[in-house]
C-alpha cells in the first residue's frame, strides 16, 4: 500500500523489437485522479534527456511522441507522481495506470492496467480514568489512560500525544505501552517528547 503523500516513480520502456523502423510513434498514459503528476522525463538509450510531452488535466492523460524509433532501439519514460489525498472519510482506494501506443503501419497497443493501492492512517484517541467522581480527595491517586489506535491501512509515523495536566495534580508515573508491551517508563514531567509509530 502506498501512503498518501509518498512519491511514486513509474518507468516505462518502449522498445522496437522488429527489424523495421517505427515512425510517428504516439504514446499516452492514463493517470488516475488520485495520483498527482509532478513531471515526466524522456531518455534515449544513451540516457540523453529528450522531449517531455504534455499532460491533459481533463482526460488525466500524459501524451508524448517519438518521430522515429529505429529497429532495436528503445526509449525510457519516467513519470514522477505523488499519492494524492483521499476523498472524505475514504481510507484506501485503488489508483489505475495504463499506457497506449501506436505507430505508423502497426496496430494500437494498450497495456494491462496497473493498479496501485493508496491508503492513509486514521488515528483514534480514547481517554479513560479509574474514577467517576467529580471531586477527589487530597492524596488520592488518579489514573488516566490514553489509547491511540490507527484504524487506517498504513502505518502512522512519529505520532505524539499532548495532554494538559491541571493545576493541583502531580505526575507520579508515566508509562508507554505499544500493543500491551511496556516500552518506556518515566517519572519526569519535563521529559522530551516521545515519538511512536503505530501500525495499521
């Protein structure tokens, strides 16, 4: 699963495997609306940068052309994409990508669709305490438990939880657990922030 915001690099190699030169080669790539187009680069066999083509936002199609593709030659097209945002409460979706090509004297070729699954993390925070009283006595111990759950299909990285400690309360112990396993215990209120990754 590709996380929203990640960069995706697609390499497309177009080769002429026949003994005849191809002329007026027209290529197009459909790019799903969930993928943000950053740029396209074209290279010949010697890795020289060639024309970059054009992108049509309406049809979501990248188009480029090759005047001549000699027998046995190939060209590489590199499309730089970014996994875009998902709509509303959507946590994952499939993004489709496919290529079409045609040249003078040959039939149109269409590749199979390449599907990429995009996803985002979704953090749910729940707070519980060991007392239901509105007032507590001096010296009484109160325990607050914060449970953080990732309901999305991809890992949530560098998650931090910030909570205000009301005046009159003294921190005796702070415990950090991940999936029920103690990973850190501290007695310091002034401790530096602790970051955690939360699996899907």
